[in-house]
C-alpha cells in the first residue's frame, strides 16, 4: 500500500546509543564556569539540602566566589579541543561509530552544559531511532551521577507524545570486562614508569558520608572495584576519595591527606589512578595530576605519577563496545 503523497517523510528505523557524562562549562572563563556551576549545584541529586536553605548560600556566596577559582583550574587543563571531558567523550562516541552496523547511531551528551541530553535525544529521534540505550559512563552507581543523568533523559521523555523504547546501561564496577581493561592499562602504564611505586593509590570521587548511610551503593561499588583490580594486579591498592566540598563529613580517607600521609610514612614513590572516571577531566588532570603531585612532593615525596583513565584508547574502547553490545542484545543481531 502506497503512502499518501502528503505523508510526512519517515526516516529509516534505527537504534540509538547515547553516551552520557557529567558535564563541562563551554569555555574556561569565570562567566561560563558560573553558569555551569549554577546548573550543577542546583541539582537536588547532587546537593540534597532543601532549596530554601541551599539556594541563598549558592547564589549569595558560592557563585560569587568559586567560579574564578574553578575557571583558573579549568584553564590548566583546557586544550585546543576544549574541555578534556567533552573531547574524550566525543572521541569515545566517534570510535564506536559503525561498530554495530548502519542501523545503530552512537551519540554523546553532557548532564550539565552542552551538548544537552535533551538535544541529543531529539537528534537520535530525527535519525529514526525508536529504541535508545541511555549509557551513563559511570562504572560505579551513584544517585548524584548515574541517576541524575537518567533523570534528565526521563524528564525530556516525559514531554514527548511518542516516546522511543528505552534501556539504561547498568553500572559496571565489577564487570570482568571493565576490571580486565583497568588491570591491562595499569600494567602497561606502570611498566613505562622510571621508578617502582612504593604505593599505588586508587582515587575515587568523594560523596558525603550521609549518602552511604541512607543507602547509596557507591562506596561499596568503589571498594569492590579496588579489590578486584588489586587481585588482578597481584598487589595492594590504597583506596581514597577526592573532591571534598563543604563542611559535611565525606567518604574517606581523603586523597589529598592520604598522599601527604604516604610521603611522611616513607612511601616516597607513588602512582595514582582514578577508576571511578571513564575519561580524564578537571578532577583527574588538575586535582590529582597537578595539585596531588604538589601536595605529595611538599610532604617529602620524590616520585609521583598520575596514570590516565581508560579514555578513548583501544583497550577502553573495546571494553565499552563490548559492554554496549551486551545491553543491545535482542535489539541487534549477535555478531
């Protein structure tokens, strides 16, 4: 049966995969950073203080003091390709193009900033994607990362009359594919060092301790990732948590304090990696690689190495592609 001549164009049916990461300002200026922080720190998943109490603090103090300092930090890691997080997430998306055939479209988005999750869902729909896998690139589940990325997607979907079918990528903190990829890259990076580390630190992004107490599995996921990587490497890891913010009690021990304590305890040669991040970003390249190194050396350390995230390197790309393929089962034919 032929379609009427005035029937709107119908694109070929496809499947979409949307890689989602945290976000970034559009540029490293205080104005752009302020706009980014206003969105990020207004998320109820990130700051669970009631808005009536939190917003005056955010608008009256934090957004008038923190953007300049954060902009300086971003300027230390910004490149010709822009924000490292955005550039790497884009590269991860590009590396996966065509991996599942012409019928699967890979795209990427940021929870805060650009490109927005809503805009990329619309792009996938325009390409004919009536089934979409939402893929938050957080190995360990946390309400402030995984859940809020999915929340943002669901909020846009709630506005649509004709919604695509949706799947979400589960956390992969203990997935053998992920653990093997981490262990493989760590062995390669450690072998390239000019020194033998006295200690290897696994630094995860911190969260308020209250989140653990009310049921968020993040802390447990981090500990299991570290244990499995330690077993795969056959050597102990020192687990720490970075990026404390505000007066609340946070998950510990703190990474900055741990580095100082290691140096003072005679562990003068240290390597550090960040297995909670799928891509290098401000928190790894500035907080760990620059400020972490400074703190360690000021405390008496002699050799310090930051080991990169999986990023868009072949080992990481293969791991991500295989995990995505598993979640697309039933939507695509097995290879």
